[in-house]
C-alpha cells in the first residue's frame, strides 16, 4: 500500500499542475483577446458564425417558398438575395478581403515621383509664321500650316 500512495500523490500533483497550466493559458488568452484590435475580433467572430447566418438566410428563403404563392416567392427571394449581398459585402469590409482601390491622389503623386526620377531631355516648341517646330532631345518634328 505504501507504493500506491506515492504514485497517487504524484498523479494528484500532475493533475493539479495541468489545471494550473490550463488556468494560466486561459488567462493569457483572455489578455490577448482584450488587447486585440476590433477588426481581428470581428474577423474571428465572422469566421465562426458568418457561414451559419448565410446558410440560415438561404434556408429561410427556401422554406418560405414551400408556403408562399409564386408571386410572393419572387419578392421573398429578391429580399433574401439583397440581404445576402449586403451581408457578404459587410463581411468583406470587416475582414478586409474586398479589393480596395488605391486613392487617386496617391496614384498621381506616384506618377509624378516616377517622372521626376527619369532624366528626360527638355522639350522646346517654336512657333513661326504658320510653322510649329517641336524639339525633344535629338528628335525634331515640324508641322506646317496647310495653304
């Protein structure tokens, strides 16, 4: 019996250590969730429940088609489709998976910076008595007025 007691005590200690480690891990997870950005928390929630809500809306639409007339089904399916599109767009907006266009002012600034980086020869335009001469580097173009 004395051999069983130390092993029983060791097992109890191991179980207590496991409970302690589990409690510490839960505390650390709670701290991480408390400091997480809202977008990350929303993404996790959507990952857990988003598909359920989409499926639920589809089931409601299909289930209502069993009880409604043909003309009413069209209206219900239109509303269900609209709700699904809105829900999916909200999900994409929250999770950041929607393709975002670059702001136009950033494009213009980037183009200007790229133009400034290039060393292009200066351009010169001369206008004389019905004749326009455009010179840029070694290229020269002359345009004469038609008589």
